[in-house]
C-alpha cells in the first residue's frame, strides 16, 4: 500500500473570532498533482502557511511520509521533512547568481564551493528538463526565470512535496506551458505537488485532483477528469459540494464576463494620454523601453500586455509621476513630462493609480481601512484644507465596504488582516473615489478569485463607459480579451502594436508576448 506524502487531518486555525480553516482533511499521494481552489479568504493561504511551517495550527494533525509530526515551528522544520514551497512573491537576492542562491540558508563558514554549486544546479535542472545558467544573476532573469530558480531551490533539498502558489499568475502562455512540462516531469519522478491557483485552465491542463475550499471548509475533493469548470466555480462561490454539476443560477463564470467588444471610442473624444518616442530605464540602468508611442482617448481601455519585466512597471511609474522618462515625452490631462510632473500634480489633474503590487505600493498593512482610504487623498479638499477630516474618511470607507462587498469586521480593522482580494477592493474604492479621468490599472485582478475578478472587471467597464481613459497592464490574455479595446505588447525592449482588439487574435498576442513577431 502506498504511503501518502502528506496527510492533513482536521486542521483548524482561527484568528480571533474568524475561523480561517475549519477541520480540513486532505491527502496527497506520491506523483499526484492536486489543485487547491477557492475564493480569496477561503483559507488556502492559511493551509499553505501551516504546511510550510509559517503558521501553527490550533488543532489537528500533520503526517509526512506516514509519520505523525509535531506542528512545524518554522519553515526549516518543513524543509527538513521534505516540503518545498514556491510562494507567489519570490524571495530572491537580485545581485546573487543562481548557484549562490542555492547556498542561502545552508552554507557553512568558509568560501563557497562554486564548482560544486554549479554542478548541483545542472543536476537538478537536468532532472526536470530545465535550461538555466548557474552563473546568471538573479536580477538579469525575467519572472519565469526567477520562478525556475525558486523551484530549483526547493528541489535541491530532495523534497517529496512541492507547493506552488499561483505559479502561472505572471507567466506568458509559453512560459506556463514550460512550467507544466516541469510539473509533469516531477510527477513522473514521484514528487507530490499541491498547486494553489485561481485559473481553471491550470487545473485541467496538469492536475489530477481538485480540492475546493469555501469559508474555511473543504467542500469537495474529486478527480479532475470528473469535474466541470462550471461545477468548480459553483463550489468556490457557493460552497456546492458537487463540482460535477452546473452552477447555481445567477453565478458568473469566466466566460460570462465576455460581453462583446466595447464600441469604438468617439473619433473626436479627447486624447487623455499621449506617449511619444518614450524611453525608460530600469533601476539598474538597463534599457527597459525605447521608442514607445500611443494615445488613449476618453472612453477607451488600452491594454499593455507582456511578460513581467519588459518595462510595464517603469511605464506605469512614469505615467503616475513617480519618475521621469529617459527620452521622449508623455502627456496626461494637459500635464507634460517636461513640465511639473509629480504624483500630486497628476492626481490633481485626474489620474488614479492602481499599483501592480498592492502590498508594497498600495496599502500600509498595520493601518486601518479608513486610514488606508486617505493615502491617495491627503491634499484633497474633500478631506479638509487644514486638518484631515477623519470622520468623512470613516464614512466613505463604510460606504466602500458596502458598495465593493469588502469582507471585514469594520472600517477600523487593520487592512493587513484582510485577504488579498478584499485589500484590492479597498484600493479600487480609494482610487476611483473622485471619478478620475485617467486610470492606470496595473494587474488589477492578479491573484484574485473568480468572483472578485468579475467585480473588478465590471468596475473598470463602468469607469470606461463613464468616460475614463484606462491603461490596463495585464499578462492575462483572458482579461485582455474581456476588457480591452486596443492592445500594445511590450517584449524584448520593443513594442508590438497598438492594434484593435476586434481585429486581433489572442494567439497572436501570446506570440508577441513571447517575442515572436
């Protein structure tokens, strides 16, 4: 009889009065790929953190390779038991090489044996068909390359279980396909894989079983071959225990947000964003973008597609007033980059900025929701000219909680205790509060569940229909297809497009993202 790699038995975890995980039991066999699904706040991250040794359960049992274990007290405990975790946000040092990264946390005193480290990188990479240079600097790798390094780190520890948290969230279609090839190689080698994902395409592409959480409970666990996408959506959203059935009436699936292409903007609609021959550099001085040009009119969504690391962040930061271009010009709502160009100037002109990393650039985790609501509006007359009108901020936060369905105990709860989806809803509410003329939306639905993705996309459509000009930065072809009127793709320092989405195939956009003209 095969011994399971991991057995979770009636695990529970509460934070105050909130039950994050309620009596969850789950088993993974050697060579099995299991998808862990659920809405934001369903308890998936808590389960991963308990498996990884980052969170201690309140009760229950964890068995590894058939042996009962005390709850892990730190990530090293989990590593020592053969559990590797690749988190959604990578923990890498940019000026280390790939080989040096493998030595982190395990190198003793004295000089590194670089020859041995290079040999280990090649050995582990060969095991899963990976191509990577042991001497490459982490900072020189694209996001897919950095993910491969995180997988190498985990596999160099001889893991029996690999946990992948939202592994395709920032990958191009080609990079996702290569990742799935690695997953299949690991499965054939007997490694069990737990894949946390919101993308149903990932589930049907490579997973053997699907386990769905709802409100802290495991509501269904079944073979993927017997599941339907509609049934999985129902289980995630409503807690339905049969993912082979059709959804309950009224629920939205991924395809239901495809409502046809938005009508072309009026030809004489005002140009709100104009970029001409723009050049941008990365923080390390390398060229990110060169010769970029496009316009965005009122009532239009322009998608900026591409794999992360091709200049999207630098462009959005420039258009938000956080830095100046290295060449060329940008103009937004009458403000020019060769004139006054600061976040405050642009906000006063009607520019809203939804950042690509809400945890680093969008919120302050320890502050309350109402305090975070003020972050973009310190100088706004609506909150007072001499002293901040905190009472008004609290009232508008309460309205945002109701309007955006933010799951929270109240406006004074620290925002860091909310799920990622609810944090994103607060950022959206704050940025759209004043009815902006231009919205810079960088990966607005990354890492969100299906229901929240639909809410975010509906919000952006309403803003477009109200006359806003929107720059949508996304690597998700489904999102681009659902929202964009036009698209420009950044790849290899250059740009493809802009092109009209009504005349462009998504497969072509995917090829451009991979750098193929």
